[in-house]
């Protein structure tokens, strides 16, 4: 099939590359010339395992073209995927400017009398696909366009997105016509997974409801961690015991400093806004958002309790700034927020991250920061070490050996990554979340 992707970011680039890998003929478009030039040279704008090799291969095989040429992209695809960003606006609702910019361009440039399916993969509030259709028609200036709209939300996880695209739990296809559904089914039919046909509105809401539910699990276990600290329980044990019930499942039950990233915070907030606009007070979701906001402050209380609120003269090693492991993405990373709070109180920070140092430099600048290529360097004469991203590499550090480099043997583990008993046996003062018997 001939496929056009508009917006070559995490979702667009990975989807485009995977579709080409499945044998389709893909054109990926972006307005960012620099990004497109880099992709052509085989330099990936994002860190994602296996992506560079894949994109180099499909470009060489002639099945993947990166471009900024809208006309070419519109002529090419029988399936046209919209994958641009939908960040939060100031009120917390989804900012749909990029989506409608694209819809306008489609209206202006789509060839006449050639059937196309216009698919929104970006996460958009209910009703957006229909507004995309209106915008396309409004900008078509009377030309005879032949198209259907489709909502095909994306569920990939950064860090494992290529694997996810090939092994997805489900494909959701919301359409108004069977013709569009059949075209979409043709694309995904080879996957051993459920292909769910829904209305467009249901497909749009499935994405938000799924992310909101996962965020709820995280906030729930974070709230439980607070109880654990007050009653002497261990949240890891509690989560394990809960997760063994297959009605609950163990995933997304890791207590920590709260959820961040480019999706959960904005999607949960956007769903809350949608429900408010529809005159429904979604109180449970408000609680999820509030609990998440509180969680990093609970973590910081441990710091204030130990050092007071003035951190002048302290040097802290920080392991991790990406919003989660496996990615260089620092958008809405809680790790960055914690670093800013420590630095704001006067501390100097030595930061290491396996993938996110470049993005961190952009977000944090140089004042009060030292960026370390080697993990071991963050231990050098530091007053404490903070673990803020759950990279497995950090669990494998030799903490016994590192102890002698530190000024004092103190760890604040914001991800409950390490074994408290092992660390305390090594003489560390070990702070974590919801494991009160170890501070
Ligand atoms: N990142 C994820 O893990 C993930 C997962 C599922 C769904 N989503 C959703 O997918 C959408 C895209 O997210 P992302 O993380 O890939 O965003 P991103 O910011 O990485 O990429 C968006 C791209 O769109 C380009 N763009 C903006 N305006 C454009 C236009 N008019 N024409 C062409 N290109 C344009 C930007 O230059 C950018 O490269 C969002 O709605 C997001 O919520 C993201």
C-alpha cells in the first residue's frame, strides 16, 4: 500500500518505519527541515532501540522517503496518517493547532477523485476527527475530493515502540464507512492481534480512557505507598501481592515520584477538560492528577527533612533525567522537576543518563549543572545520590565500590529500583518510597 505519514516525530517516524518494514511504500513528511535532513542521512532525531538500523535499511531498499514536500506527500498516500503533536494548551486542553494546520493542507492539496483514508493517529479529543473532515472540506475550494476519515489511536510505548508496533495488544479502528475499515484492516491484518472496529468517537475515547486508567493505577499505588510509610508496610510487597491477582495485574503498580512524559500528564488533563466541558465532574480523575502532583513533593520532604530547605554547598549526584527508561525523551519528566527543586534550593547537580543528556542540557542549561558521560562520575565527592529514572543500568552499578567515592553514603531512590536490605547492609542511608522500615 502507499502510505503517507504527516508529522515525523516519535509516533510518525516509528509508524512509518514499521509500515515500510511490513513491505509498504511510505512517505514521511515533516515541517522541520533539519529533522528530515538528518533522517535522510540516517541520523535519528530520537533515541529508540533498533530505529536507526531499520530506517537506514528501508531507505536503502527504496520503501521509505522522508520529505518536507506536502504536494508529493498528498499525491502519494492512499492512507494518510496524521501524527503531529497535540500538547496541552494553557487551560490543560489538547492544543489542536498542528492537527488543523495539517487538515487545511490536506484540503488544499489532496488530488481530486482519488479515494483516500485520512487517519488521525495523534491523540485527539472526541469530535476532532469530524472537525478534521470539516476543515478538509472547507479548504478544498469546491474540488471533488473522495475520502473517509478514520481514528486509529496509537498505543506504542517509547523505548519499546518498534516491538510494540509488531506485537500490539489491539488495533482500534474507528470509521464511518466499511470501505475505510477494510482498507485499514488490510494494513494490520497480518498481525496476530484483535482488530477492533468502533465508531470514531469510541476510538478517540479509547485512547484517553486507556491512558487515564494506567495513570490511575500509578496514582493508586503511590497513594498506597503513603499508607505503607505510615503503617510499616513495604509497597513493593503490597504491589506484588496485588498484581498476582490477574484481575489487577502487576504492571503500572510501581510506586515512585509520579508519572510524567509526553502523554500521561497531557492526556489525563485533556480528558478531565473534556468531561468538564460536557458538564461532568470527573472527580476520580481529578484525584489521580492531584495525587500525582503531590507525589514528588512527598519525595522532596525526605530531602528537606534530612538537609533543611537550604541546600547551598551540597553536591548531589543524579542518575536519570529521561521520563522513563529506554528513551531520551524528557518531556514533562518528573526527574527534571526534582532536579530543578534541588538546584533551586542551592544544590549543585552532577547528572548522568544513558540517553537523555542532550535533551537535559537543553532543558536545564549549565548553571549549577555538571553533565557526566560516565555513571560513576556522579558519585565523586557527592553528598548523596538520587535515582530518578528506572534504567536497569543503574541497578547494575557496583554500589559497594562507589561508596568510597561519596562524601556521605546516602541514596534517595525515587524509583524503588534498588534492594534496600543490600544497600543498608553496605552502610548506605537508603531513602525510597513506601518502604518505611528503610527510612
Ligand atoms: N510519544 C508517544 O509515546 C505517543 C504514544 C501514543 C500517542 N502519541 C500521540 O501521538 C501524537 C504525536 O506525538 P509524538 O510524541 O510523536 O510528537 P512529536 O512532537 O515527537 O512529533 C510531532 C511532529 O509533528 C511535526 N509537525 C508539526 N506540525 C506539522 C505540520 N503542520 N505538518 C507536518 N508535520 C508537523 C513536528 O515537527 C514533529 O516532528 C500526539 O498526539 C501524542 O499524544 C504519542
